[in-house]
């Protein structure tokens, strides 16, 4: 885990979901390092979280701060759903059952585990 970034492998490391947090400058630095376009400040400020995805890039979840409260963890789970949906679209998978749910759960679980280690 880098400062405000956690990289979570999905489907045996072939795909990744990146979770990051911070102000617009910090988030854009991480997003662009994964080949995504910068977020507009007005767009990011008006959202609880954002999931950036493109055809040839790993999805990046951008949050305002590291998730700690129930609302922030709920936002992470919501954006994790979008990230996994993007991966499923890339692999042309139509099923949204156990493997999909476990992938969403892994994003939330690994993020919270890494944050716990960081702040202990």
C-alpha cells in the first residue's frame, strides 16, 4: 500500500482494482498514474466517491478520505460494485453471482484490512 492507494488483485492478479483517497490533487495524481483522465474538481467534490474505468485500464475507486464510517464504507462497497462490473464487462461475463459478490467483498475487506494495519 502506497500512501493513499491500495491495489487489490481480482481474478488471480490478472485484473486489479485500485482504491485511493484524498483531495482532488492527490486523487488525480493516482488516477493518472493508472492512465485515466483527471477528474474535474467540481465533479469529484459533488460525489461521495467515483469509480474511473476505461477499456484498457484497471478501475480506480476515488474517495475523499480513507473509509471509516458506515457511510464511507457503504460508498466504498457501492463503487466496488461498479469496479467489478467493469471487469466483468471486459471479460464478457454475464453472471453476477457468487464470484462477483466475492470480488466486491474482497475490495471492501482488503481496503479495510490495509487501513487497519496502516493506522494501528
